[in-house]
C-alpha cells in the first residue's frame, strides 16, 4: 500500500535491506519475502541481524523503489 501511495509497486523495487532480530529467522523470512516479491522482480538485497527498536519487532525492511514516469 505504501509503494502504491507514491505511484510505485513491487515490480519497481531497486534494493532492499532486511533487518532481522535473530538470523535464526532467516529461512522463515525468506519464504515470506519470496512469496511477496513478484517472480522475476527480486531487487538487490542485504539481510543483517540487528537490535530492534522495540522488543516485539522481529523484522524491519527498508526498500528503494522507482516511480515510473
């Protein structure tokens, strides 16, 4: 919804940084990520373990996407 609100979409992703509370969550996150990103449109991606701002957060994702003209 956020991508669409600025005139973009999941096919316009250029890069993503995924922050995991614990790398033991990688396989589960990757499964969800692969089902969310359209086939053939996976952006460059980095995944790192990080301390979250709130203890209940498991994942944070930052993406850069193009806005088609």
